[in-house]
C-alpha cells in the first residue's frame, strides 16, 4: 500500500527532514478532531499539525508574495497630484515641530 504524502504550500515533508521534536498538551476533544481530520485526509496527525503550522505561520517569502498579490489585486483609487501631496507632507512635518 502506498502512503500519501501531504504537501503544505510548497513544502514536501519527509521523515529525514525532521530534526526537532515538539510536545504539546491538548485535550481529548482536540485530539479526536485531529485524528478524524487526519484520517479523512489519509495523513498522520503529525503531518496535519505541520500543515496547520505552515498555513497559520507561512515562511516570510510566502507572506510577502501574498501581500504583493493583494496590493496588485486592489482597486485603483484617486490620488492627489504630486505637488499637492508634497505640500500636505510639508504641513504635517511642520506641525511636528
């Protein structure tokens, strides 16, 4: 029987990659939820947790790419002329003293 590999973002997990062990205490209901979800996906609980970590805390490269995509997808907006912006900036700076 072939085992499914779970790929999170662009990361492929292989046992030889792991060097750190983390022990986390959870309650029975949390453990049961993890086991049900892992079984539904055909992966281990450990792989499910690693995937959740990658999704919640992506590497900075992924975070930057997502931010850039959001900026590029934003609707355009009206912006004042450059001279007006400079004048406004000078006013703000002069108030700071």
